[in-house]
C-alpha cells in the first residue's frame, strides 16, 4: 500500500463510521444491505493496487514529494469513488446471477443479506450522500489534508468562513458528483456480459490515470506548472533582506513569503478542482456517447 494512503485510510474510517450509523437507522433489508456494502467498499480500498497496472501507476503518481498533501488525498478519494464504488455496487446487484470481471466482490458479500430492489437501493445510496460531504468538510479532514500548524489553521479558517475557496469543500462537491456517476456505471456493469464488463473497467482505469497525468502537468499562466511554486526565490529574498537588515527590506521579503504561501495554496486548490472535474467529465463522456452501455440481448 502506497505511503500517502494512510491519510485517506484515516479519513475513510470516519466515512465508514458515518455510513454504518446511517445503516443502523434503517430497517431491514436496506440497513443490512448498506452495512454489508460499506464493508465491501473498504475491502476494495485495502486491495489497492491489486493486479491492475494502471491503478498502480495512478497511486505511484500521487506519491510525488512535490505534490501537495491535499491533492494526494483528493486523488485517493476520487479513485475510490470512481473505481471501487461502481464495481462493488454492481457485484451487489449481480451476485445472485454472476460474478463480475475485474472484481472479486461477488464472493465476499454476506450471503444472508438480501439486496433490495434497484429503486430502493438507489434511494438508500442517494440518502447517504450528505454524510460524505459532512465528513469531508469537518475539522479532522482539514487536519489530514495538510501539514503544519499554519496551513491547518488557514485551511480550517477558509473552510469555515470562505467555503468557496476551500480545497476540502471542492473535494467534497466533486465526490457527490462522482458518486452519482458511479451508480450509473454500477447498473451498466451489473447488466453487462463478462467481456463488456472487462472492457468497461479497462476503459475506466485508463481514463482515470490519463486524467491524473493531464491534471498534474497542467500549466498556469506563462507556461508555469502548477506544481512548481517559487519557494526558493522567496527564501533567497528573505535571506538577502536579513543581511541588509532594513525594515523596508525585511517587510518586502516577508510580504513575498506570505504571497508565496497564498500562491501555493491557490495552486493546490486549483489542482483538487481540476482533477475532480476532469475525472467527472471523462466518466460522463462515454455515457453521453453511449460507448459503455451493454448491447440489447
């Protein structure tokens, strides 16, 4: 398991608790089905990267030292929602008829738990959406998304008082959007034959990695990469100002360092947004083009 997934695992434990609490409030079979599904969701994450080369490459890309922690966390969250959820839900729907190509979930569901009708299951799935957003925006999520006292305080303040500029709020919004598309993919996978399922999953993993690669190489104005903040330049100015030791020089250097801090945060915020949007669009596009729907049989 890649090193940086430890933050996602801690966040996921909170999501799991929230979903299990919601499941406990439901009557059977909905509550039992949701609880069993949540358990399988986590098993899928624990198997990363499995034998899927594209997922392994995707996860390795999120380990880069220059990558802001909040971007790595968002990448893991998006992967789980876009890749694990459709396969697990589809297996839940189809487990009485067949297993699913590209996933081993059909054999690990609790055989004693009855899967509700798709209409009821879909409603249960939709109803737990707000739980995701709440967990992804709380204080603990902010702590997991950053390092250092100052950045934690800053992100916490932004999330509370300027949510439109919060990286964790943007991540939560894209998770809600991706969850909706994940359900559509799950129904398609459940109705597809083995070859179609394999092709759909293969296409999905290819698009996920391609989207991540495009997002991480995104250019800012004047061709400046999002992942190359001029930190060294600001520190050189600060050291030079210290040598001159004038209030004007010191003030200017500190102002530049502060600007660098905000600039680095803004670029991380943009990457979280770009990655979520591009994954969403790359999942929706094949649906709009009707490329992933099973043939009528």
